[in-house]
């Protein structure tokens, strides 16, 4: 890699991917440039980069990182040769990839046209069909109205699922199980997609119940070479967001593995895919697989693939961007082998007393589990860190690896038990710690057929003393408080309106996910204290209802 090459990476979520890429650049002798918003002056990625520049003056933090002109301006003014988009935000925006190309800055990822095709979930689906990859029944184009969603449900029945047409990560994704839920979930999916990706377009699919979520890691170069680095099992999710990933997938039929990897490589070759990417599939109870999407970027869970293949995916990304071929890098399919197992658990800041809603505040104490076979990827897991409501609730990724699954699981269990965390208060006067490690431990046992299989169970591990004292506000019948800090997206009722128990009252947005606040009782809305765009702290009064 050129010694004088600079790499610019804009901050996303908790920023651990920025730290990950900056470290890889340092190892390769590349100078790094970071960008940050006005609210993120204290974030770790700014300190880790060789240079850092402010973008998005006067803009909210999320909007700042979506402001392409500012990012390109920083790159050009500071002689940046390449931009790594990380994941989230602009990483799958073809207009950003094109803006980089137009400015003479290399985009570390696929060509803009490939990003566009893969980012358009409907076009990606059509390409998968051309490549002979099975797909789930769904719309052939993004829907533009609730009526189209109603027509789809009439034809295919429930359950169905809304998905953002131009992004992933669980944003803009809503499962609908009955007709009465259709309108509200359509509106929430559209609003989430618009806020997260700048485009609220949705498409609809038939929802497959209780599938396995298997994804295949691919790498392609400028010369038409494509390889796979086997698969990851990402079936354990909450609110359509992955919380635990395992590589390789356990109890996966070898013939199914061959079909998944072959389909992934064939699809990538069909579009001329370059750099790192992931092809995602659902596998039903009968062992049939269905294409979901292609993520044209590095994934949060790329770590487990690195651990079992001993391939540094970020190094590979940088070298491919430089123009090196996969064979030059020693990355030939017959040389890629699976070595052991790896598990990744995502430690998140969430409040168990409020259904694991994202929590915010200052991290007063942080001690992580470490040791042989444990890897930690983080950017905000340190004493004094401020957990922002603007981004994902991910605090640190814990990755364990071992010669087999029981060994990796034992290391993970031990590491999680060693965590000690305090702080994360909603407000300074609330003397309670609501930090929780919401993760999944794993055990190996026998199924009915007697063969070894992996069972996961959700283990909400309270990492340090949790003292929860509900505010008096919550004890007053009819007073409805905010379940978490956030921003009001929509107030759905007005003063004097009669409401039924369970009726939606208000929609809040926190960490790019939307939450509907429902009425705790039937009655009449006596007073509304908020309006759209109001900022709230946890427990702030939203409205009052009289019976």
C-alpha cells in the first residue's frame, strides 16, 4: 500500500468500525482522516485518527454524517486518496460512491452502479432471480402507497414484512400479522427508512416464520475474481437486529453450504462485484434457502469470519482498493479453510425495566472481560464515555474463538461474567444503573435425533448493581411518560379526544428506531405536553388521560 495514502472514514453508530479501520491503516502505514459532527467532539474515533475535521455545522449528528458535500470537501481539501464508508449511513448509497468517483477519490467498496443495484432491494432481487437464486414471494418494485400493501396481503395473506428498499440493519423493517396492524406498521416502516436512509421506499415480502438467517462473506477484485469465506449464522435477533453471530453455522448440511456459497459467488460475478460484501439468506425448516439481500459493505459481524479463516478483511479491502488481485493477496478459494468456531455477542446499553429500550448517559465504570481467545471491538466502552441517543445502542462487540463450539462458548461465558459496568443514567438525579448486557450465551446439547446441536437462550446479564426506582410520575394513573430519551416523531391524538386502551398515542425515535407509545387505559386526552420534534428525556410527561 502506498505509504503516503490517506484514508478518510466518517463516523457511524458507536464508531467501533472507525477504530477497526484506523488500526488496519496504521498497520499498513496509511495516514488516516476522520470527520465528526458538532455533538461528537469527544468521540474516540476523532482521537484515534491522525487528522480530524468538523462537518455538518448546525446539523443534527445523523444529518451531519449524511451530508455528502461536506465529506467530499474535507477529502479534497486534505488530499485524501480513498474513503472507507464503514457501515450504516452512506455505506450503501450509490450517490455517495458516485460523488467519490466524480471527485477523484477512491471509494473502498463496489463500483457506484453495483452499489446502486445491490442497494435497491427490488433490483437485487431481480438479479438474484437471473442468477438462479431462490427468492421469497414479494413485490417486484417498491410500493408507493398503503393500498399496494393491502393488495399484496390480500393476495398472499399474513404474515407479511415491510423492508426498506434502500437500506438494512433492521431500520424500516416491520412484521405485520393481521390486517388491523397494517396501516400503523406501514407508516412506522416508511418513517424509519426515511430517517435512516434518506428514502422511505419500501417493498413487501411474505414473512417466513422462524427461519435461520445465514449469510455468506464474499470478496471480489477488479479482475473478475470472487471468493467466499464461508458463512455466519445470524439467526438470533431482537427487533430484526442481530445480537449474536456464530461462524461457521452449526448443524448446516454440507450440501446446503455448497448451494449457499455457490449462489453467493455466482450472483457476485454476475454484477462484477468488487471488494467485501455479504449475501444474506433465509433457510426454512425444510432446508430450503431464499435470497434476502446483498450488503455491499463490511458487516458488523465480519469479526467471526476473520477469526475462523485468519483473513483480515479490512486489510483485504484496502489492498483490493489499491488494485491488487485476490491471487496476489494469497486469497484463492482452495486456500480458504475453516479453523474452529467463533461467536460474537453485542453488548448494548439498554434498559430492562422498559423492555430493553436504548439507554443513554455517562459510563462511570467500565471493566471488560478479556484473556486468551477473546477479542473486543469498541469505540465508546471506557470510563467517562457519553452514550448518545442518536446512534445504535452497541457498546462493545465481544468475540470469542476456540477449536470447537463448546470451547468458544465457554470463553464467551467467562468473558461476559468478568464485565463490570456502572453509570449510564437517563438523568443525573436518577440514582440507578440501567446498563444491561443483552446477549446470548450458548450451550451444546442433544436434540431429539441425538445429534449435537446448538441451542441459544437469551440471557439478560446484569453487569453491575441495578437499582430501579420508578418515578412517582409512573405511579399516577393516566399520566403517560416517555419510555426512553428521544425525539417525538408524531403525536397521534389531541386534547379532548377519546382513546381506547392500547391505542397509539405518540411515536418516539431513539437511536434510529421508532417506538409507538400506546394508551395504558381508556379515557379522554386531558392534556398534551409535546409536539412533533420535541426532545424528551426518559420519563418526561407526554400527555394525561382522564377516565
